[in-house]
C-alpha cells in the first residue's frame, strides 16, 4: 500500500513539474541581437525608440499584442541612421516545439505556455546592410 502511494505521489509530482515546461526552460521574454553595416543605427521596436544603437541586444516579450506598428506576435524593428535609408525588419513568431514536451496533451499544455507566450520564439540574430540614401539633386 505504501509503495503504491509513493508511486502515485511521484507520478503526480512529475505531472505538475513538467507542466508549462516551455515557460520554465525559455521564459516569457527573449533576447535578440541586432547588428547593422555600418554600425550605429538607432533601433526602434514596434514604433518605440529602444534607446540603443547597433550592434546591440534587446529583450522582447514572447507574446505581443497588435498595434498600429505591428501584428499579433510580430516585431518590427526599424533601423535609422543619418545618410542611410530606414530599414524595416519584420519578425513573425514561430511555434516553439519545446512546448510539446508538456506531459498534458489535448490542449492542456498551453494552460500556462499559451497565455504567457512561451509557445512562441523569434529569430535570435538580425543582421542588416543599410543602403545609402539617395541624394536630392536640383533639377537643371
């Protein structure tokens, strides 16, 4: 009887331990590295200045609501540098397959991983080659 109770306790403990494993392993935010050629471009994330210049690393939430500057679970990075054209990088969330390791199936793994965004992941490194802006020449 005691052996059976111990086995059931271990199984229940494992079930609760493995729930929301994507949240435990990856968290609700992610770091993204942004670089540009030439360096020193100011980074805007979904229309908001990040107060960082390339090369840099920014921390973003895995779950993001749509705004006028981005879609649902999408990040738009705009890199701006004087003398160069603004460059837009769009990063749409991809499914994080680690969330499938949850012990619960039939939709239950996403009780925590879904609402906090841990089931999503983004590209870890964005490299951009900035283009020189066209010079305005007066018409003769």
